[in-house]
C-alpha cells in the first residue's frame, strides 16, 4: 500500500487542507506469504480493519470531491451572475453619467433662461415705476378697466373721486362708490368697447367739483382692445370762472338794457348820458377786479 500526503491549494474553499491517499500496491508473492506466515491471525484482523478504514476514507474522499465539484459549479455560476450584475451596474453607471451630463446642460440652460427672465422682470419693474410716476406727475386721475369693466389699475388721484383701495383690483366698477353724479359711466364704457370710439363729457360731483371724464379704448402693443382707460380732469376752477363770467355778463346785459330804456326819453337824454358816463367809469373800475378773481 502506498500512502500519499498532499496539501490542497485549489479550489479556494479547500485551500489549506491536507489530502491523504491510500493506494493498494501488489506485493511479491513470496513477500506476501512470508508476511502472512509471520503475522498470523491477529495481523489478518488488523489488516482487514485497515482495509475497511481505507475504503471508508476513499468513499469520504470521493464524496468530498463530488461536493467540491458541486461547489465549484455553484461558484462558477455565482461568478457568472456577479459578472452579469457588474456589467449591468456598469451600464447603469454609464446611463447615470449621461443623465448627469444632460442635467448639467439643462441646468445651464435654465440658469440662462432665469437670467433672461430676471432681466425682463427688472425692465418691467422699471417700466411700471416709470408709468406710475408719469401718471402721478400729470395730476390726472386715471382708472384702467378690463373688458369686463373690472378694475385693473388706478392712480392715486383716482382714489379722491372713486372709493378705491388696493384690494379693489379685480372688482367690477359697478361695485364701487363714487362722488360723481354720473350714473351713465358703465353704459358709456360699454359703448366705447362696442364702437371703439371715445366718450368725453363734463360731470359734476356731490361736493361741487367738476371733472372732464374721458373714456377711451385700451389698446395693446399688438393693436388689441383689452379694456378701457378713464381719465378725470379737474375743471372746477374753469367752471367757477365760467360761472363768474356768466354772472358778470348777465349784469352787463341788464345794465345795457336799463341804459337803452333811459335813452328813449328825450328829456332825460342829457342826464342819461351823464349817468351812463358815470356807470361806464364804474364798470371799467370793476372789470380789472373781476379778472384778478
């Protein structure tokens, strides 16, 4: 019998173990007979036991080899699965890298668009401030309505005529209180939207003020009608002066009529001339005072 001792290096799970192999070797006949004669019955039993152990070890070794082969196959299958998973991960990583580059490019585009929008917002804000200051500097009350006659914008002066607050934006003009004696305002605004002309008329207020109300269509840059613009120009001073001049005119006409009646009497002609001269002098003195007023 040959006994072989070998250290296992492969496969990896059995690395470090020692494999002992017992191999039967045919002995010379004389040697075998001499050994059997020397050993006797006790040696035969011992030999039988060793043969049984040898067979058992061979069977265990065969089982171990089969288990090793099975483990190798499982490891090979696992290795293939790991390689496949690795390839999938690499593909996913490449897709993520591509997506990252696309996201970076999209982010740069969004930043550019955001900068452009911010510039437009700043420009719009400056234009809005310019328009607000322009409207306030004219000292003319202005009211902007949309196509449904709802408040879109108004100037500070308009709040002194119509009861307007910032929260009234979006409310119909018919829901707001006004000092104007102008019940036809809504009808005139609708007429302007329908005919695309304009309406202008003097209107007085409850407190004695007078305004020239002008209603015009609101035109966009692309020549589209998008509501109406109503301006209220204060003409109270002009109306007051007009009333004073009318009163002076009526007094002069009355005075002329009285003079005419006096001149028709010949006896009083000379006296009428004298009184007329005095009255003319008095009237000429009053006229400069009227102009100052």
